[in-house]
C-alpha cells in the first residue's frame, strides 16, 4: 500500500494525516497528537496532499441521488466522491467516506463500496427510527422520574425498580441511570416519589418471601369418631377484640382445668396437601392490613372455637398434683363456647367460673415464679388499618390477658410432660438460662435485661425453658396459627388413635421446615408493625408525647414511647437518668429507611 506523506488515512474510525513512512508509519491524529502505527492499522482514504486535518469540514452532497444511480452496484471511493461532488479531494473523500461509514445507503471499504438494495435500506431506516424512538422514550421516561412523576404506561418498566425494592433483584438500569443507589430503600423511595406505590405501601411481607395468597383446598369432612360431650361446661374463648381465629378456650370442672384447642389435626393430616402448605408457611402472618393464614379460611370457619353452635376440640384436662406437676387427660370433644374479649373477661374475673379459674392458674403461676420465671413487660400496642388510617391502641395490662397466657403455658407444659413420659417425638421449646438471673421491675432494667436472655428454640430433645420457669414446654394451643402446634396435635392424635407416629427424624425435618417459614413471618410482622407506626407518625406530623429513658450511648439516649411501643434515640441536653420521663416532639419520618427522628422539648 503506497502511503504518501500528507495522505489522508483512516485510523480507528477517525481521520489521520501521514507524517512519515518507515517500518512503522507516523500519523497525526485529529486531536493533534502523533502516533506510530503498523500499516495494517490504517486505511488510505486519499493520497493527499492534506496539510491540516482541520480542513476536513463536512460539506453537503446529494447522497440519495448517487445511491439511486448506483443501487445494487459496486463502486469505489474515488468514483463515488466524483459522482456526489464532481471532484475527488481529501475533503470530498472524507465527506464521502462518512456517508459510507454511516451504513444506511452504502457498505464496504474505499476500494469496494456496495450500494445497498432499496429493501435493505428501508429495513435499516425503519430499525433506526425505531431505535431512536426507543431512545427518546427512555430519555423522556428518565426525565419524568427525575421530576418525581410517571405515566400509567411506565408501570411495566418500573417493575424493575420494584424487584429491587422487594429484595428480588440487585440490579436496576433505571436506578443507575438516575444516579441512585441500587438498594431496597432507594428503590422504595423512588416508587413512592413517582406514584408507583402509595406513600404507605408495606413492602415487608413480600421482602421476606411471605406467600400472600390465601391457601385454597377442598376440606375433608370431620372424621366420624367418638368425642366426649363437654358441652355442659362453660367454655370461654378469650381473645383480642375483633379476633377472627379463636383456637383455644378454657373451662373448669372441679379440680381440673380444661384447655380446649381447635381440633385442626382431625382434618389436616400429616403430609396432606394442607399440611405441606402449612409447613411451608410456618405461621399466620398478622399485620395491620389483615391476616394471611397458613390454612384455608374455611378451616378456621369450621373449626374455630365459638364460630359455630358446637365446636369440635382436642381438650386437655389438667390437674395440678401436690408437687406442682401436671396430670393430663386428652380427649377429642364437643364443646359450646362463649367468646369474650379481654376487656369483657376482666369484668367477670370476680364471678364464677372465671374466679375459680383465676385461683387455679395462680397456683401454676406461683410454681413458675419459684422456678425462676422472668417477666419482661415492655409496652405493646395493637395496630389496625381502617379506611386508610392507622389506629394504634396500647395493650392494657389486664389480668384476663395474663390468665389466658398462663393457661396456655400450663397446657404446653402438661402436653410436653405427657409426651416425654410416653416418648412421643414433638418439638419442645427450650431456653437456656441467662448467665446472671435478675428480676428487673423498671422499664430500663427490663429493656437492658431482655438482651441478655438467650433465644428460645425448638428441639427434639426435652429441656427447660428458663424464661418461662418451666422444666418442660411445648406449644400446643394454636394449631390454626402455628405449624409447630399443629405438629404436636398430629402426633397426639396418632398416639390416641393407635396410628403410626411421626418418628424423631421426620419430626425434626418437619418442624425445621415450619420454623423457617415462621422466622420469615416474625421478621415480616416486626418490620410491618414498625412501618405502620411510622405511617401513623406521618399522619400526625405535629405529634408530641412522653418517652422513658432506657439506655445511654455517650451523648445519645435510647427512649421508649409507651403509647406507640416505639424506640426513639435522642440527644438530651444536660443528660438524663434511666427511667426518667422526657417530652418529645416529632421532627421527621423516613418510611423507606424505617427511621423516625425526635427532638426533646422543654
């Protein structure tokens, strides 16, 4: 290839001028720099002379006419330049090559240039129009997002951001283009800003992979079996106002306390479709928006205690022996249930039979206290969403609530002891004692001590539950709500009916699967409750209230707002003592980050 000095060549799609020729060729680049290259790295456009690359200014030419003349034919750069401009100079050669390099009408190299067929030109042109339309549409979309707006047609695109917000993806071209972090919080904030999500949207059940669809199955009929008639007993299902899934009730029959539990295992048998579904879910999800059950709602409707005139139950008849141990009788039964709220039950605690039940439970409570039970009573609230507004109601410290809780603990201990004595594999709930046993009575003490307690866990091996003050314990009173309770009922029913028991290995596998779902549910509930507390604060921007100091970190203090059961970190000028009360006012709420900020008011 003959490359004269001052000839025009192509180097990496850019014009260059030949300065010298040797083993390597020295060229001047269009930016002014010099570079030595191999002959194969460049392509001759015009032999020159070209003295200044700045002379290569674009000039107009009728490229369409030239293409029409040459359609489907082959030419070269010299002839094409002369056809368009009537002369072949460095300037016309470069302008002509730009048309070729564009690729719409021509293709090839300087020595062999093909004029594309018309059908091919139309195809390329349409593709370019579509590409440009897509590019402009994308830029318009991004500009809308920058202005915190969106159109209905943007929703499909924004699903990419939603996947990040829900923890399903770690990639988002949209967030990257906007210069925002690719994080759940950043995505959440954007989706609210552009109106894809409403400001109070709760992402946490989805983030924790909770199945939000109600399970739907055809329910088997209640098996025809002998049931003890306990309808002569006054049975009370005591729960929160508005509860829709009552699965336990209590009665007193002489010296025996009956804890009746919805007989779910009568129709949800091991490894049935409903059992597998409940196992995968682990536990009911309770959030202010409503309940996502582990079993079809029809199961609750048919078996929930007090929802029909007569309720089938698995009833635990418990006597307390002189040494404080429990003696247990288990019977499938029919009961007639009266439903009460905790507030209603509170008014009847001095009346029979609740007064006698209270006395019975007091003995068990005293036993737990002797065995070192630990009471951590931190503020709790009930959160409900009604007509778009969040309602938060602190739980009252009612004796009726303690009565029911202790009755369920008593049943759990009795069933655990029963299963241990018979070597029935079940999931025991165990908790090792803390290194230092304390019994705090103030809020700061309980707040601090709670973190020293070891977490409870499920175990195939029986063991004590230190916090409850029980030598043995299992959960057996909420089979409508928790899979581990259902497992216990399935095992008890297998034993009572003489059917094959669930062996140790299978029991371990089943409750571990159920517990995986249960952990996700608990995390989703905790995050959801915090979310709705922040939404409530957003709805009350002028909130002012009182908090209790429970911890200090340098110049910052951790406080608890009892009316919201909410932790708030604040700076307090002059400091504060633990358990002292401070007055706070709301400063800001950051829902995507689950954060709220308060300042101390004088």
